């Protein structure tokens, strides 16, 4: 009898140990699953942008809430850019895709449209009212896509991008709004910096560049803009374009003209040589950032820094550096 009780007691103790072990394992597994779910909840929003003029500000606004990858880097011309298989894979892995639109990324329109049924894809330039957009003079009815050169319009476009992110991640709406307001406060610096452009003698307030990317800049800062190529770099400057530009330079006695980081400078060189043949010395005033920004990690690799660089370069070249 005593042996029987000992067996029963031993069996009960064994079952108790196994039960406690099972409970511990279950709790540990539950904690692991909970931690995993929490980690997923804390993962940043994966955002893919076409151009850095969108990507860098959104990265600043979103901070740790976002991970931003930009497809087109420094010196890349978005008008001519063809997406790679790697780009398509990157777009497929994104949570949200943001691009400028208005036919800027012409060769990417088809893949961007094809994934729009699967995830949020926003052309931020196309959220602006049509009457705020300038027209492509060479293609009536088509808009000029270089809207980031009017920082007031670009602010509105970025605002639409942030609203898209809020809709995707409503739990982070307050943080995204706070980041946006902090970034937009920094944009006010550009107004102060740009005010010195009005000190350029009015007759010399002529901005001659490789292609017609600066019309919004000219409208905002009261400058005449002359682009040798059209709004899209797909068009080519002809002899008449070069001669017309030389005539404008001579008429206004423009001391300097500008190359662009993402555009071949051969036509600018042709203008300088043609002006020299006419007895007028014209210099290259420096390199401007138009369709692409500077290297990541540099001041020119930020939207605000790029814009300030352009202001300073234009001012110094057209005034001879006089303050």
C-alpha cells in the first residue's frame, strides 16, 4: 500500500513539473510573439521617391518614422531616366511611393501607374491647382514640372505628401504633423536668403541656363530666364537658340551664364564662343542644381542647401560678388 502511494505521489510530482514547464514555455513563446509584433509595429514606413527634392525633405519631416530611398541620385536627369529592374523591385517593396509627376519622370509613368493599385502612389506635383502651374511654351497645355523652384508651391506639394503618409499611418499623424511644421519653419530662411537677388541691377537680372528649368525661380524672384533647351532635356538647342541667346546677353550685358549639374554644357560653351566672336566676354558663372541635387551628406544634397547654393551662385556671378 505504501509503495502504491509513493508511486502515485511521484507521478503527481512529475505531472506538476511538466505542467509548470509547459506554462513557462507558453509564456515565453507569447512574449516572443508579442515582442515580434511590437517590433513590426515600430518598423519605419518604407518610402520610395523618384527625386531627392522629395526624398530629403520627407526624410527630415518623418525622422525615425520613415526610411526613404530615392531612385535618382546626383547628376541624374529625370527627364531621360529609364527605370532598372532594381528600381522595379524597390518600388514593389515600398509601403508608399512619392514622385513629382507633371511628366517629369516621363519614362517611369507606366511602372508607377501599374503599382498604384497595390499601394499608395502619389504624384505630389499633380495635387497643386492647375492655375498655379506654368505652361511649357514649346508644348501648349503641358505644365512645367520644375515646381520645386517655387518653394511656396513645393511646400504645398510636400504637405500633400505628408497627408498621404498620415493616411497610411494614422497612429503617427501627430508626429508627422510636428515634423512637417518644424521643416516648413526652416523654409522661411529661403525668403531671407533670396531677398538679395533684388540687389542685382535690373537690366542684368537675366538667368541664362542650359535648359528651361528655372521659370518658377524667375517668376518668384523677378528674373528673366533663358533656357537654351526646352523644359525637357529631350529637346535639343539649335543654332537659332544659341544666336537668340547671344542677342539677349548682348542686349542686357549679362556678365555670366550657368551650367547645370545634370545637363551637358556643350550648348553653354557654344554661347560663350559665339559671344566672344561678337567681341563680348561672357563667363560661366558657376554650376547650378536644377533637376538633381548635390551629393548626399553635403549641404547641396539637401533641398534648402541646394536652393541656397543656387541663390548665392547666381548673385555672385551677376553682381561680381559685390555685397
